[in-house]
C-alpha cells in the first residue's frame, strides 16, 4: 500500500511539474510560434490538405497518450498514470498553442468529431444493451 501512495505522489509531482513548467515557460518567454521557429518550414505541411494532417496528428497523439495511460492504469489497477496523462496532455496543449490559428480551429473541429464519435458509440452500446435485455425478457416469459 505504501508503494502505491509513493507512486501516486510521484506521478502527481511529475504531472504538476509538466503543467507548471509549460505555464511558467509561457508566462516568461511566451508560447513558441512553431512556424517562426522553423522559419516557414511548416507552411507546406500546414497548406497541404488545409492543415488537417497536422491537426489530426496532434489529436491522435493526445488520444494515444490518454488511451495508453488509461490502458496502463487499468492493467496496474491504479490511477497513477491517469494523473501523469494530464501532465503529458498539458504539454501537448502548450505545443499546440504555438500553431497558427487555422490549425487550432482544425484541432478543435477534430476533437469535436472525436467526442461526437464517442457519444455515438456510447449510444449504440446503450441501445444494444436495451435490445438484448428486451429480447432476453421476451424469451424468458
């Protein structure tokens, strides 16, 4: 039990340092504008397909981080990695803030599409469970 508490405290500290580090960096030096850092090298990537590949890649990275941490937490039966996922996602959000406004809008649209898809899966699961219950009740009587 004590090792679980130590791991939770360690993951909380690491997540807090990542989130606070991003915030402090942003407050002192500002959010890095990635197109300026690479001196226009991102322009072809952003202009290709209207910036969708970059937006989809960032959302996919966030989903991989979150999904991986949920999977490891489920396997380990702890919440340590969920807290660590929040720190990792805060760094990813900080990186995404430096992208041009059109790409940020695409990221928001992609996240909306993911949320709608997850809601549709939840609704389909509830409908399937209700249908299964109804059919099983029909044959029991």
